[in-house]
C-alpha cells in the first residue's frame, strides 16, 4: 500500500513535466517525421500521400522525374560537420587553458570570471553577431587597426567566409565548452599532481596520466554541447557567411520559409536529428564504459 502510494506521488510530480515534454517536444518531432514522408503541395503545404522521394533527393534513390538526386545536399551536410568540428576545436583551444587559469584564482575572482563567461547570455545573439560584422568587415575595426599600424597594405576579406562563421560560432559557444571543463578541473586533487612529480614523471607524463583522464569527461561533454547546436546553426552563417557559406540549417530554413517545400525541409531536419542521436548514443556508451571501468 505504501509502495503504491509512493508510485502515485511520483507520477503526480512527474506529470506536468511529462505532459509539457510530450506536447512541446515529442509532438513536434512526430509531426516533423510524418511530414518528411508526405508529398509536397504544389503551392506549399503537403499532400497526404506517402512520398519517400524526399529522402531520395538526399541519399540517391530519387525517381529522376519529379525529384532528382543532387550531391550538393550531402556536400552541404559534410561542410556543416566540418565547420561544427572546427568550432569544437576552437572553443577547446580557448577554454581548456582558461579553465585551469580560473581554477587558480581566489573565490571572489572565480565568481567574477564565471559571471563574465555567462554575461553574453544577457544580450541578444543577433546583436552580438552584428558587433562581429562591424569588427570583421573590410572597413571594420580589425582591418582599420591592422592597416593603421602598417601590418597590412590592403584589408583582409574575412566577412562572408568560412573563417568568419567559425569565429562567430566559437564566440557564441565558448560558455558551453568552458563550464563542463571547469567543473572537472575543479575536481583535480593537487596531491595527485604532486605525487606524480615526486615519482619522477615529467610535466607531459603528469598531464597525460593524471590531468587528462580527470578532465576528459568535461572535454567530451563540452564538445557534444558545442557540436550539436553548431551543426544546425543558421543564424551565424546567415549574418557572417552570407550566400557563400551555406550550412544545413540554412537549407532547412530556405525549404520551410522560401521554397515552401515542407516535406523536404522535414527530411533534412530528420537527417540532422538522426545524426545527433548517433553522436549522443556514442557519448552515452563511452560514459557508461568509463563508469564501469571506475
């Protein structure tokens, strides 16, 4: 009786969250999955008929009459993966040493640094990206500074390039990489480092055998948190990449808003979701294996 009552209490407590996720998370995903298998309407919308050619346009089994396979979709998807990986690498290079530096500060200065890391969230992302437009454009602050100091004779053409997109996404996603790494850096027992050095280990050996294994879960978690939103990002490529740098998120935006081909846009969305689920499954499996090893 008491156990049944505890189950009812748990169900009552979980009901609001379950209902919310079911309506606003699972529901839209199901709608997207269904739309990806429907025929596109002539003037937008959908025709309620089974139509697997949406995926054929992406993966190569298009009928060749109404729909044609175009390798450009896989090329754009591959480019998106490459830019997302470069974003992960850029944020990791910045955040890994920064996390160690912050961990050595006094508690008050640590609190200040954590506030500064999260401060950009208080401003609109679009406003912050427009600030980068002012910095990176041909007549922007960066080129004016470099040319005034004589380091350059003509401006760097950074805007509307892959480099500008990577810079923008690294800037946006730095907090997502920093916080997990910093959490794991704080767990490092300084006694382990001292013991390693007392046993004759070099700085590199200490890093590889003591520091890296402890901070690796934070690196992996931060990489996942940066990679997934970077892969589907369309705001940064729109503002900093223009028409020259097209990512899969931009393709989905165009299909829904301009081409009005909702089923094909849904198919592209489902492709990203499936890829992200594979990445998350790999991460969870690695985390489970690590927990078993410990």
